[in-house]
C-alpha cells in the first residue's frame, strides 16, 4: 500500500486518467512532451496497464505496433505519430522509407528494435479477457488469431538475424536497442566508436528536462547519431549491419527477456491450439537463449555479463543486466541463491540509503553510479514491475509482493515519473510517463 500521497484508489484513478490523456487514438504516447510517439517496449507495458481498464483498447495498442512491423519481422523501436513533432531523431533522420527495403509502406518508423516483452502483454490481455464476458474474450482471441503469425515472425527474426554466432545471445547495434540507452554496460563499446561527420542536430530532450545532468551528454549523442549514419549506409540490411557496425554487443538482459518471451508465447500457443511447429520452435528458442544467458554467468555469484563482439571482451557491470538469469531461469540452485542475495542485499535493493527497496539501474556501490543520470543509477518503476512479474511467475510470491509494495510506495506521489532518484525518491526525467502508470495499474489491478 502507498505510504504517502495518494491512496491506492486515487492512484489507480490518476494512472487511468494519465493513460487516457496520453492516448492519441490508436497509440499511446510514451510521454506527452519528451516522448510524443509510440515506443516498442513502452507499448507492450502500456498494453499491460490498459488490459484491466479495457481489453479492447489494449488490443488496439498492440495492433498499431504490429501494423508497423517490418517485412523481415523486426518490430521497430519507434512508430511515429502522424503530424506530431517534438522528438529527435525523427523520421527524416532515420530515412527508413527511402533506404530500407523491409520498412513498412504506410507507417514511419525508426530503423532499430527494442526488448521483446510483447508476449507478456499478450498473456496479460488474455488473462484479463477471461474475467469478462464472451464478447471481450472474443476480441482477445480474434487478436491472437490475427497476430499470431506476426508474433512468431518477430521472434524468428530475433533468433535468426540477431544471434550472430548461434550461441543464444541477441546482438545489438546500438545502445538504444537495449532500452538502457546510456548504461555503464555500453561505455567501453561506445568508447571504441570513432564518429565521423554527423549532420547538425538539435536535441529536443533538453527542451523538456531542464537538468541536463539527468540526460546523456552531447558527446554521447554524437556517437549515437554516428551509429545511425552507419545503419543508413548499410540500408538497414541485417547481413550488412552484422559486419559494418562499429557497435555490436551481445546483450545478456535482452537475451533473457527473449528466452522468457519465447516460453510465454509457446505456452499461449499450447493453450490456444496454435500450430505445433510454431510452439516447438518457440520452446527451442527459449531453451537456446536460456543456455546462452547462463553461459555468460559467474559460477559462484550467478552474475551475467554482456559480450562486446568488436573487442572480443566480456563486459561485467554492477547493473540490472547481471540479474538476467533471474528472469529466464537456468542457474543451478547455489548460484541462483547467491544472485538473489546480491539483488536483495546492500549492493542493490537492500542498500541502507535507498528510499525504497527496489532495484536501482546501477549499483550504488559501483564507481559508475550516478543517482540522477538516466540508466546510470536511478530507479525505473517499469524495471521493478518486470522483476516482480517474473518473480511471481517463477513462484517467488513473497519476493514479488515486496517489489510490488515498494514500487507502489514509490509511485504514490502521483507524478508517474520516468525514473526516480534512489536515495531521495525525487521524480526525475519525464513526468506523466505512460509505462509507469501502466505498471501501477497492473500492480493495483
């Protein structure tokens, strides 16, 4: 229960009001000022929050996203809202309509992807539909009939196009694809990116977040935009990107999310009599990527690592990525217990100075920790939600409930901030963030 600010009932009402306010008709803006378009993994979490309010509207959200799917199966990380400005880089900078053979014809998108959490949203939609009448259940089941092949095609693209060495780990060509844009995980890989000339740019994000220290620096942005220029030169072709990109990292966190999502979608497929070949394929991908995640772990601590494909070096950081195996499973019992102790102990949720016992994006005891800077220290409610959901799924009800309770206490100020300062609890980044409201609605659902 919230310990200050709004009651649970008030908080749920405010969260629902926020999602309605951010509704653009067939998509929900990630945040009205800073992120006025649809982001891929935001949309999945938004659908989770919409499902208890309206299964029908949650279905529309995912339908809109999947309508922007590329012909090769990729779900792009941004679907741009028609006639909406105020975000950089916008459609003209990505230029996918002109350059990418696989880009959708009727929709403007970015040219990269984001973590594949969408099967979780589908599962939540189906669960909520069962609590309603026949017509609502029919809407959810018709959505599954209509979009099953697209969802499988999305997973197939990740398993084939982004597992470069066949070792069960997803390769990323930009830190933005991880969703954790400026995490310390990417420092070394970005340091090796030698940026050439980048066309002039004006950062819209700094117009909406007054404190520039909360955001990546201009130097970082120059590298981000240089990678975009490399992608444009490669015309966004999977085979060319694999060889041409200066940044190529196997992301252990995205790989764990993918393993988990394949298992969730396979279970849905079994329950709804989808083709046996699809279900078998999804289970095989889940197993392969789970093994790929576990292969990165320390045998004693259970902590997972990323791998820099360009330098050929492992990347061990005290960030949320180290807990990837807690999402997908696969660790032996002793290592899993050790990793849970780290998660709940003084390096993360149990740090004595934390305002709430939820996981910061980077450990407060790490030299990379910055308490107000984006993914370098602040607490992201949507990550608290993801771990609480995964823990409940794995049968760790008490752990899941603790995260839920602490997450709600944090959110009870009613700002629905993008992220929070871990020691003071101050709301940071963008306010009125859709996926933060969605997490609250699911917790209160």
